[in-house]
């Protein structure tokens, strides 16, 4: 009965007289009532309100979060030139697993929960925000759009790299036919075989996005035998830093091409992953910084300083690792790292500037915050599960090293657990 009473006025919208009367009497009145609702104010914040103390804490937060972000993103970029911090080392893999757990918990426990809290706030009109689970819907849409962008970006970079590689190999083949016909024949055969593998299943964007199929294809084509495949992987890693290891003899040459295709494809994936991951991080860092910047409650700001510094460090570590593995030029890597590091402090600065007139509990602010938090949650969950966790945990290297498996899983759960537990205070 109540449903029909709500629908009947809407059915008369085509009548101009009723339309002009219905809009102000229903929709605008609902918003007015919501904005005048006493539940839109936080009594706890009023009790703990101290503008001067809050401003000091905000400045401390800017410095702390900036340093944490710079340190986190810089360690993988600088450490790739150090033996114990190389991106192909076990220590880096374990630390990246911890960072992936932090990002996963950020998406599920903090961002999605924050979006749900904002979009179900009693300050918002009951219709439509209470009639549909918008937070989960926005997170789902963000995940699917991220999948699409991931796929299209991977295809684009693979085709771009494939054209460049084909042109280079064609020039090399023509140049090698004159001095020695035998070497030219070998080059043509190896090139065709390598391209067959790379263009087929190992460089298929769709399979690499899912992760599991990519590594299953890698098992089938590059290393068909379990223990032999692991032995081959160890041998190739031993010669990884000798860039001419693929030209010693026939056996070494075949392994060189197999892993070379994988390295090229991994480079393409990391280019796309690093850019999408930065997009997801930046989208929620602005909201986090803005929320802290407009707060006038030291009781709220104090726990956020430690929580956001921890969060920023490990997000920066994961992003820095992807940037390092993508092998960007120094200028591009520096720009991406700096952009990440200053985003949250910049959000805090904007919040400080607008704190005098910004109403964090207004319907417009709640909707914007809720939608962005939900979208960020979908992006972060996708990136953590597909491009960080699946890419490493389903790799040949992980399956061949039991100790690395144990340590990586422990670090993954530890990072997720610690980040989730921070929701108790922030």
C-alpha cells in the first residue's frame, strides 16, 4: 500500500502544474529536513574541538605522511641497484606481498566501509540512497572498468612493443644473412619460434590479466616438466644479469628466448599496472587528505597520523616496485613517485584552506566522499588481487620455492591483518 502511495505522485509528473508543486514539496523538503537533522552534527567532534591544536597536528601529519610516502616509493626505485633490494630478489617479493595485503585491506576494510558509511548517512535523503546498495555497486563498476582499462592498455602496449620488436628483428635478420648464411638461418628459425610463443599464449593480454592462465600457458610452453622447469628457471636466473646469456649455445639460446619473451611481456604488464595502481591510490588519497584537513578535532587527527603514515609507506612501496619493474625512464619514474608522495599532503592542505566553511556532513560532501571511496575500493581490490597477488603468487618462481611461498603468504596475511586492525582507531 505504501509503495502505491509513493508511485502515484510520480505518475503525475507529466502534468506541469503537479510537477512544479511536487518537486519543492517532496524532494527539496526532504533535503531541507536532512540538512537540518541534528544527526548531521557529531557531538564527539564538538566536545573535542580545538582549532589551534588541530592545525598543529595537521602540519605534523603533512610532514609525517610526506616522508612516509617518499620513503616507501623510493626504496624499490633506489634499491634495484642494490643486491639485497633488487626487484627479482626474495626480500622484495616478500615485502611486496606485505604491501599487497595492506592495499587489499585498505580497499575492503577502509575505503568500502567508508563509502558505505557516507552513503548510508542519515543526513542524506532516504530516496534513492537507502533504496539501493550503491557502495557495492560503485565498487563493482570500478573493478569492471579497471579490468577493461587493464586489458585495453595491455593490448595497446603489447602491439606497440610487438611492432617495434618486429622491425628490429627484421633489420637484424637482413644484416646477418650476408656474412654467414648459417647464422642467418638460425636467427630466422629462433625468431619465428619465439614469436610463436609470445604472440600466442604468453603475450595474450586477456590471459595475463587473469594471471592464472598466463602462468599455466607459461608452464605448458616454456617449462613443460615440473622439476626440470624449476631447474631451468634457476639456471636462467643465474645468468639473468649476463645480458648475453642467450647467445652461448643452442640450449642457452632456447632458454634465453623463452625468458626474454616473459621479461618483455612482464615489462608491458608492469607499465599498465603501475599507471592504474597510481590512479586508484591517488583517487582515494585526495579524499583521505581532505577529510583529515577539514577536521577540527585532535581526537580524530591523532590516530589518523600513524595510520595514514603506515598506509602511505606500504602503498608507496608497492607502487615503487611496479614502477621499478616497468623500467620507466628516470624522469617518468620520478614524476610518478613525486605525484604519489604529494597527493595526500596536498589533500590535507586543501582541507585546511576550506575548513572554515566546508561542511563535512552536508549531503553533497557525503555523496562525493561515498562515491569516490567506493570507486577507489573497487580499483584497489582489483589491483591487489589480480595485478599484485595473483601475478606473484601464481608465478613459476613462487611455485618452485616452497620457503618463498611460506614467507610470502605469511607477509600477505600479516599486512592485511595489520592494516585491517587500524580500522579500530582510524
